[in-house]
């Protein structure tokens, strides 16, 4: 997790939050609002979807915080809810994973050193939803392929192949391809 | 061997040894191009992690809190409804208990009355002292039958003590009433015979 997002006095805050104290619940929200939104925004296609995921996540946190037993970190628990909500949103929207079609409609935005190159933000944005979700959950959030497969309702092989495909594309779009003899 | 595929490079970054990892590592050790590719992959992941956090444009707490508060209110109302039902059930139980208690008091009073009546009849019989009197066969037979039934009732009165309070009181009242009826009949039998024979 990002160490910057730490809930201070977590035991006291948790105890009050479990009792339904709105101020304590707001402390939890303030502590994790940005990483939750960031995760949602990286996975979902639109700002509106990410905002919905943010709301859904914290509504669920407020509703279920009594069930958090403190086995793992609070952030880990909140993040699993956020990831689940974001992936649910992807499934609901049924965005197409038609990479080739996407590539037709998305053109590289920057020209560097005479070649076509995107910045990482744009390249990530351009990835199909599923690939992007796998890259983000695996490479940034640190989920294992087993965990990702479980959350997505797919196989471990699917998660692995999505990650490899995503990196192949990112490499190309970022202009990192180098001929290997 | 050809260069490592992206699948293999990605697999090399995984903790633990996967099938084919050893071969891939062997190739990697002697291939500068694949080493550079793996390094680029590591750097790409590092850059992904270093991307600035995207922040929500709007504060969503008010909406979250309002929705959560509404849900809490609904939950409280549900619990209150459950509590209300429980309270109503408890009240009904109290009323029933009071009624039962009242009924039990009424039964106890009735038992006292009927026992008093039974004692009164016993005293009448005792005063008449039928054992000391000469009786005809019919009277003796009827009186004997009545005394047998009274004896059965007395045994029942003893066993009924083992029942729970509510059942016991009702049974006691019924048995004592029956006993009084039999005693009444017994007194009648003796007194009628006495009257018939001119005592």
C-alpha cells in the first residue's frame, strides 16, 4: 500500500466507526479516499464510474466495518472492497475488449525522437479495461494472479496472459521496442 | 534459443519458480537483449507505481454519509419494529400471566371452599358414625361403593400433588369437587336410610 495513506489512531477510530460514529467513519473516508478513487479511476473508463465506485466502496465500508476483524490492514480490507466494486462496474458496463478496434480509434499523442510515443498515463488509459485492471491490480496494488483471478472470476492463466499482453502493448506504445537479434 | 517472450519475462518477475523459469533464467544470464528487456519491464512497473495519484474532483463524503445514515435509520427502524413486536409479545405475556395468576388465585379460593365443604361433610359423617350403626344390605352396598370411589379420589389427590402448579390446582379443584359430591351422596345414603328406618 501507499504508506502515505495511514489512518492514525486506527484502533480508536475503528472502535468508534464500528459503533456508527459518523466522525470516525469520515476519518476512514478521508484516509483512503484518494487511493480508492485512484484505483477506481485506473480500472474504470470514466470519471463518473470511478466516482460511483468511490461512493459504493465507502458506503460498503460504513455498512460493513463491524465485520472487519483486523486480520489484515484496514487499507487492505478497504482496497479489496474497492477492487471488487471497480471490477463489478467493468462487468456491468460490458465494455468490449476489442484491442484492435481500440487501436484503430486511439492514435499516439506524442512524437518523440522521430517515433510515435505516448506517455505512460495515456498508454495505460488506452489499454482495454481487463488488461488495464490486471496491470494495475498486479503491478501497482500488488495482488497475485490467484487473487486477481478470484476477483475477476477467471483463471490464473487468464490473468497472466492479460498481464503479458498489456506489457507488450505498453512497450510498443511507449516506444520501448528494441530489436532483439 | 529465441529471445524470451513477454509471458516469460513477466513470469520471471513472479516470486517462486514456475515451470520453464529455470530455462528462461539460463537464457537470460547469457542474453544482453533479454536482460535489457527485463530491465525495461521493471522500469515500466516502477513508473506505473510512481504515477501520481488521481484525486476525485468532488468530495463524495456527504453523499456517502447521507446514504449510510439513511441505511442506519432503516436498520434502526427495523430493529425498533422488532423491539416493538417483542415488547408487545412481552406485554401479552404479562397480561396472560396476570390472568393466569388471577385464575390461579380464583382456583385456590375455590379449592379452599370445596375442601371446607368436604371437611364439613366429613364431620357430619363422623357425627353420624355409620360404622356404629346397623345398616341394610342395599345401603351398605351403595355406601361401600361411594366410600371406594372416595378412596380412589383420595389416592388421586395424593398423586396430583406431583403435577405442575397450574395443572395441579385445576385437578385438585375437580377432584375435591368430585369428593364433595360423593361425600354428599354418602351423607344422603346414611341419613335417608336413617330417616327411612325412623332414627
